[in-house]
C-alpha cells in the first residue's frame, strides 16, 4: 500500500464488514484491520442469530430506528448475498397478569417504533404456533426471523473483498498518530497511512477511541452463556420463544432460538465480567440455563445438550445500572479528526448492521465527496454444496467434480469440495474455526469428533498450512507441536 488509504476500518466483526461492503460502493481505497487471524473472532460468531423486530428498544433511539430498518431490509440483503434466513416469527411468553402488563407495554413500544405484525395471542394460538412451549399467552412478532450469523458476516466481508476492500488479519491497532493530515496507524507489524478511520472495534471500541483521541467511554464486558441442543428436537420449536424480559439486567432473558440447521440455542445468560475475552462456560450458569429454559420449554433435558459456549456483549452500561444505552455513532472533529466512532454496538447490532453502515456513510458524506462506482457488484454467491441439492442435482455435481462425493463431515454432509471452497475465494479460511463457520463442518451432533482431524489434514494439503502453525481460532491457539508418528 504505497498510496495512503482513504479509509481504514478497525474491526472485522459483522458491523465492520457491513461498513466495508457499503464503502466499497464508492471510489475509495479501503482496508479493514482485524486483530484476530480470521473472521469470526469475537461477538459476531457468538450470538443467537435472531433478526430482531425492534419492540425492545427505546422509542426515538438510534437503536430502535436502525433495528426496524435492518429488519425491513434483511430479506432483500440476504437474497443479494445468498445468505440463508427465515422469517419465523417470535413469541414472548407470559404466565400471569404482571407479565401481561409487560407484554402490553412492549406491544405499545413496538407500535411507536413502527414494528409491523405485533399481536397479543391467547393460549390456544400459542399452542398452535408452538405446542411444546409453555405459557398462558404471548406477544407474537411476525417480522422476527433467524439468520446464519456466520454466513451473514462472511457474505458481507466477501462481497466487500470482491469489490476491492483489503482485509488485514492479525493486525490489532496499537498506536495512532496524526501526521500531515493523515492517520499513521500501527496495525500488527505494519504502518498504514489513512485519511479516515472508522472505529468498529466492538469490545475494544473504547480503547481504540482513546488511541484516536476520544476519551470518556468505557465498555463493560458482559458474558452470555449458551447451550446448543441436538437437532432431533427441531420439530418442537419452529420459532424463537422468549420469557418476559427483565431489562434491568441488560439482557432479554433466557430464551430458546432455533437455528437454520435444526439445532436449538438456550441462552444467553447475563454476567458482567472483568475482561472482553473471557469466554468460559460455568457449571452454575449452565444449571441456571436448564432451569430457566424448562420454564417455557418443559421437555428440555440435559442429555439433549451437545455443546456449551459463551459470547461477550460490549455494553455501555455497567453492573450498577444495567439495562441498555443507545448506540454511539459519532464524529468528534475537535479531539478525533476524520474518525467515525461506533461504540457500544451490542444487540441488535447484527440486525441493524447495514443501516449502521449507512449511517456511517451519511456522517462521512457531510464533508467527503463520495462518488459511486458504476462497477460495484452487489451480488455474491455462496459455494454450491451437495447438501442443499436434490438427488439428481447431487449426481450431476459429483459427476462434474468427484470431490463433492467425498464426505468429510458426516453429521452435516460436508464434502471435500465444500472444504476446498472455504479454503479459497476472496477471503479464504485460515483457522480451524474460520473453516468451521464458513462450510459448516464440526457443527453437527459430534461437534468435530469425526471430522476435525480430517479438516486439519485438508488445511495442510489444500491451503499449505503446516499443522504446527495451524490455529484453532485466536492467536496462540495452536493445536500441534509436531507429528506423533508417521502414517
């Protein structure tokens, strides 16, 4: 990069990737600096994958407006980017008159926010929509949906890369200095010179803001633990089911959410923690997830749990206050010139990711002349996969390329060709979890028990990554020190 960049984005989470994709519409030189060695390093890979409707958010807030707008746009956006999603609807379940009062308040809040398709339903309709869900009545949200958060993040990033955005991994921002009208940014082992910086650093957005001259913000990491249930329960929960939330805790309660692959998520919990990368799962919290989950899903059994994991929310409200603050999307030219900061981008950040990006474009356009590219390509296609086709199409696919007939992951019917596709393209996988989230291997019932060693061998063979250098996910997560024996 000999010439200065026009814009450097700090952070390749779902919002950073959405900003990159929207900026790639214009004649701009854009790079994304990501601290992790691949996509999916933090919050964007550790969430429920719900397309929220917007009835939880404070009327008049930026969070409410962008959530409702994002929900409205999601069907067209996912069609352009070839990302699976489904409008499932959603239930917020109540049991007593206090719950009913809360649901009526949520209904009114949603109507003020412009949320369509909200109705209060009785027990009979609740049983019709979700026979296995307990409750006396519920708020039903017709516009809520579910999306594969990994495919959504990958699609945004890949489409940005297709349109010329450069992604720099293992490149945390460690220093920033204004020099001759440019930002000199130390990212990883290189220095970038950039006219503008967009702070999309998520859990580290307060620290990045301080490096860029803006102080006064503090992110409070808040951990949420989940259970992942076996897909054999998929028929019991066709849509997300939530309890009436306690907004004071800073979460929406222990809820159950189906995934597009047929699993069910229970969680998340809400626990303020000391550090942004503490992704531990804990026995007391797991017991609580089961106890609270059974309240609205009585058939839940511990034996149905196949994995536990945790994510961390970047909250602007601390444990003493709890609850939610609004998104911060701001320019402060007096202390942080030519920087747009995005701070406290917690849920519904995934739903609102593209409207958030367009708000960044609006702020940028206040002083920058943005010229749209005639050659911007908004269409991205995911790799063709055997498991998404009928038998006749599968036979043709295998005849054309026998790698489609070699099964690597039995649980999800992931083939050698699927793995090869994830290891190539504009943003190829370079970690084991990066491969997992792109192609879906290691995400079925055995959670990698059968396929993990096969994936390692393919990463060595197809991507040329020696096993001694292969990372499971974050920096330092090496899996091997060498061979035990020659085979």
